[in-house]
C-alpha cells in the first residue's frame, strides 16, 4: 500500500503524525506540504491553549533519518497538486490540514 501524508507547511503536528506512523512500522511514500511559510500566530495559539504543554516535533528533524520525497504546493486544490497526487499512485492519503479540499482532489 502506498501512503501519502499531506500537511500545511509549518504544521505544528506534522512531525508528530509522521513520527507515529514510522514508529508503528508504516512506510510513508511521500509527503505533500501546502504553502511555504510558518504561521507563528497559529503556533502561539497552540502554546496558549495547551499552557505550553504540547511539544511540537519538528517535521524536518523526523525526516533527517528517513528518505521520503517531499512535494510543495501553494494550493491543495490546484491542477499541479492533482497531477502530483495522481502520479504518485498512492492508495491512501492521510490529510492533516485545515484547508477545504474540493473536487477533483477530493475524488482522488
């Protein structure tokens, strides 16, 4: 089974999701990141809501020990994103994002 994970760039939980999948012996075939900047206000909101108890696991630190192709897109609903997903021939997508997915991406 081919697995792709999709996150917003700078997601506070992307590293945790990936780390957990790897710890259970799952193979992640590719990662697709949406955007290209970290939302520091969002990170601050998470820190406030958890009283600083939630420790973000850096996605790049997790990736250091694993060879997993990473693709970057500006828009989850773009034609480029659709082509990237289709060409990856994945069987399962784990989507840890907050953006609304529209057709045809949703249909994939």
